[in-house]
C-alpha cells in the first residue's frame, strides 16, 4: 500500500512540475509579447520631424507634407491644460490625411486613441481597426476625428490653435 501512495505522490509531483513549467512558459511568452508590442507603441514613434511648429503659444501645428509617410506621425499638442495629439499619415493615393488622435465614439473612455498596426489604426478602447485610407474621409462611428479646419499650401499643412482649442473636450479624459 505504501508503494501506491509513493507512486501517486510522484505522479502528482510530476504533474505539478509540468503545470508550473507551462505557466512559466506562458508568462515568458506574454512578457516577450508585451515588450515587442511596446516597441511598436505610437509613443516610440520619434518621427515628429514632420512638425515644424507645435506649441501652446497660439501658433497651432504646422506639418511639412514631404516629411509625412505611410507610418503615422503622432504629433503632440497642448491647448491650455489639455494634452492632445494629431495624426498625420500618407494614404495610398499620396495625399496626407490628418485627424485628431481620439475616437469619435470612445473618447470619453480615456482610451479612445489609436496606434498603427500595418495599414490600419487600432482604437485602444474597443479594438476597432480603421484603414489609413479612410482617415479624414470617414465620419461618425468609431474612427479618428477628422480635421476639417486646416490650411494646405502644397508644402505644409497648418492646423490652427483655435481649432485645436475647440477640440479639447474630446481629450478631457485622455489617458496617454
């Protein structure tokens, strides 16, 4: 009888070790995944050279069109005490599209902002995927807020402080 108990204990010990190894393996994979995803986070996009001017002195944002690529630029701006971002990206037709980096539906959650994955922007609140070619074209629904008030002289795009200041309610709960 004692041999059976010992045998059962060994089996339980082996099963426990296997379970711990499996859990450890999953944890390691999860950590690696988070590190890789973190490397693609929009905050690591240092391509804000496209911005010639972005400050809170009332000048708004000026974007150099030739510097914008298919990789979205996330341009920070502060209007009063409100931090916000503008997305600028080149669509497949070669046009530069701009939008506020907040979701028309999810902005109140605080997590209704986008990161780029391939040729899509992904809402960090609901996970909706939004094709880059639809930026500034798609209205209403879960997508970035189009920027209607801007000046495009063929070399630069300028978004006024007045327009950005009016948009601050969309960023009140923003948690970036």
